[in-house]
């Protein structure tokens, strides 16, 4: 965040850029195929702020502007009949079949101290809850291996906390290692808790009422706090004891008063109906059969590399974690079928429930946002609409040259990497 603020500082100081923090979109105003304005809510003052612009990029976690602006979009899981994808669901599509969310938090560990939180209101529910597809209680060390779907047991600590590497949950998401610094300077490592035990799949966030959405968000928070409380008081230790009261919430790391992250980790968004949609057949190793590498796109505006990784869903389906080839981001996935001046800038591009499983990875999201921002700027300079760039070969080539020569984008993979399965 400090690096981003440094980059923005000269533009903000020169009043060429205005950054509105703690605002969220309420509604949008459209005129035919153009979005004219977005109404924001200022969470500090309670006032409504109207923003107008030639181009609008939707980088909200759930694609909030798509329904607000009347942009044609998809939510949830498409069916095999719709997409032909081998791993799509059979039968009818299910808009409410969406990946679990996770409300993350950061911890350090101070043995001998007691930092136990108050028992969460819904702790007794989560203490006894167990899904039909899960191998044990939600609050426990048993989980599912995403690839094999076999039971996997990983405790928070693999015997000792004083090591650089270990096959345990603490090291799985550790974000700070105290031994990179002089002895005694820091009392503990810090781990970010984004583990299977806090995946919340009892309700979707998109395509439901605001009341239902708020209820799911609250329940996700309660699950995370309940898991923390269980680790502090009920988890069995290798020495035969019970609980790790020395686990301490690090409110300062996430910048909140209660120690939970400011927002949940959302894995799946509303997705535009785009001029082109990436399917499993374009990138999946199994789906492409004897073809080596992902589909090559002439209109590439970036690259990504991650397995097709879907977490348990709100339809009570377990993981889907399958191999994919290193892939490209085609410009066509950024162009809505009808609307001319709203561009997707994160997970809301033209992918499916299946291919979202790898296009949702953070570096890919960032590439999408940068590409959409560059496209809007190019269109303003050239007095041309995004669809015109997509459909006109000379403009497409000029835009791609801009991405490569001026902005340093990579639009394709070296051959030796292109045909290496994504094993991350």
C-alpha cells in the first residue's frame, strides 16, 4: 500500500487525481449503451457522491456495477450444456452455486501468555457444524486435499514454531519471519489465517437480497472468530494439552479494531457477458487432450499461470483443483457485449465459473485492471471505443505495442513455459 501511495502522490498533489476512500457504489445511471454516472455512498459523512466519467472501470469484489448499470452478466455455475466444459455442472445452471468466501485475520504466537478472545455468539453452532462432504467438524484439523479429495490432517504447529519451514498451517500462510531480523527484535512470526477451516459456504453473496448477503457476511465473521476461539481453547496439542491461548490477534496488521480483515476474501464475482469467454477447453490440460499449451489468442493483453482451483461452493460441492496450462488474457474478455464504456477490472471479466478458478488469482486480477485502465486511456487518446480497438486490427496491434513497449506488459509465455503445467 505504501508503494502504491508513493506512485499516486505526485498526481494527487498536482490535483490530477482524486482518490475517494471509504466509498461504495449504490447505483448507476445509464443512457442506452453508455453508463453516464455512478452514485457512491460516503461511509464517513453519509452523503451521496455522483461521479461522471467517459469510462468507468468496475473493480468491485462482486461486480457491483454490473446489475446497477444494467450490464448483461452471469453469476454462479454454468452447465455443461451451456459451455461444453468437462467439469461444469450437469443439468441446469445454478446462479447460486458460488465459491466459499473467507474472512481472514492475522495472528502471532506468544507462548505463556493468554490472549483468548470472548466466546463468539455463534461458537456453539460452529463447534458442532459438519458438512456432508467434509471429513470432520468445521472447527478441527481435518480437511480435504483439494487435488485428491482425500482427508488431510494439518495442525497449526508441526511440533515446533521455531523453524524456517514446516508442513503445518502456521507456515502455510506465514507472512512474517522473525529470524530474518536480529535475535530478540521480534517475539513471534505472523501468520495470515486463510485456511480451509474458515471457508464459508452456507450462503452466496451475489444474486441474493441485501438482507441475505448481510447475514452471510456476519456468519462468515462468526466462523472465523469461532475458529480462533477453538484454537485458543479447544484444539488438541501434540503434547496432549488443549488450546493455544498465546495466539494473539494482530489488529495492526489488518488495520481494524476487531482483528478481522477489512473485507472478506471473495473468490467469485459477477462476470460480464463478453465478446469472448474463456472456457476450460481453452486452458485446461485434461480438456485440451493432446494439445500442448493453452489456446493462443491474437488479442492477448496479458498472461497468467495458476491451476483451475475452485473452493467448496454454496451448493455443497467440494473442491475442484485441476491442472491448467499457462494462459493469456484475450482482449475480448474485457469487452461487454453491449455496453460501450464500462470495463471489468478484476474477477468480473468474460470467464466461466470453471475458468474463474485460475483467472481469479491476484496477479491475473491486477493484470486485468491494468489492461482495462490502459485500454480506457488509449480510447480517450484515439477517440475510439473499446469495441473498435477489439475489432480493428491496426488499433489492436497499436494497443498491444503500447502495452509492451511503454507499459512493460508480457502478452505471451516463452515456449518452454507455455507447455509446462501450472503446478502452483
